[in-house]
C-alpha cells in the first residue's frame, strides 16, 4: 500500500512539474512577444508615400441630440447647435469631396525613423472634445507607451444658485476590437475647470484593441476617436484630404486608411529605395 502511495505521489509531482514548465514556457513566449517592438534604425535612401482620401457620393448629415436633455443646455448650446439640436459632424468633407478625419498607417515596419510621439492631448471646451496638435480635432492617434491627457476648460453658472462652477464632464474611453464588445479603458468624472488628468497607464490596454473611442457620459454628443499606432509611419489627413509619409524603408507593406464611421481600406504597396509612390483611397458614404 505504501509503495502504491509512493508511486502515486511521484506521479502527482511529475504532473505538477510538467504544468509548471508549461506555464514558464507560456510566460517566456509572451515576454518574448512583448519585446518585439519597433526599433529606431538608419533609413538610407528612404521612400516617400503621398496620397489623397475622398468620399464618393454625398456626405451624410450630422447626428443630432436634443440639447435640453443634457446638463448645462444653455452653456453647451453655445456651439454646434441649431433648432435646439446639438450637432455632431462625424463625417466631414472639404473641397473636391476631400474626406477628413482619416488616419493612414503603413503596417509591418519593424525598424526605421525615430518614433517621437510622446503625448496625445484632448481639451474639453464648450462641451466638445478637441484633439490638440493635429490637422483633425475629431480624430487622433494613441499608443501603449504614450501619455494620454485630458483637460476640462469649461465652467458655467449653476442652474440653482447662479454661481459659476466647473462643468462636470465624464470622459469615458472604450477599446474597440473586431468581433468583440467595446471594453472600458478609463472612466472618470472631471468636475473642475482647469483640471488635467493623465491616463498613461490605461493606454496599455490599447494593445488588445486597434481603436479607441472617447465619449462623455454626461454629454453623449461629446465624442472623439483614436487609432492605435506602434511606429511613426502614419499620418492624419489634412483638410484637403491629403497626406504624406517619408523615410520609409524599402519593402512591401500594407497601407491602411481608417475612418471611425466609414471603416477602413487596405492597399499593398512595394517601396524601392528613394521611390516616391502615390496612392488614392475613396470611401463610399453610408
């Protein structure tokens, strides 16, 4: 009986050791994958990609929200409001049907020019998210290693006391991945004017989602969108729908054009040393 129990104990120990080794291997594999990040390297005779993004057909009208149903309607109705409706222009076009608010990303590049994105900043101004520092105020980029900051610039008279106080905003971000339900990345009330919050730690969660949506839980019409990037080979199109990306290492890559409402398109481009390539994307109105 004792010999049988001894063999049984040895069997259990062997199983535990195998499980432990397997767990260590999985952890090591995950750690190794985590190290496969973008690296800075010399780009000799780099290529350049330029292009345009347009909309086929007529742009849809803005989304509308009854301003009286949300807090501080008098103050928040100071911009983008018509006939008691707050307007959200989430598909915007310029001259020649140039499509705005598009991010273009070249995927598959592992090493190249320096990646100098340090921070993405958003202001809350007259109940509107404004993405700072880029050609678009509605769309920007984020990264797992980049700081994400939000500042509340709003104050208005209190409806009961008349005292001027900060307007409560509640920036709520969602990570959005294909075939998965949106997941909260951060959700925090910011009631004070002049208050800035950093959500750098929360940006790690964007590793599991290529897109982030920002919305105010107090004012639903306050929205902004962000595409996740891991290297500097991206561009946010200008008001004329144009973009340019330089110092591209020679090779064959996929070029993705993404719009938060109209989806994304992909084209494959081969870049030779010093080549100047051009590309066009055309989205259809939904």
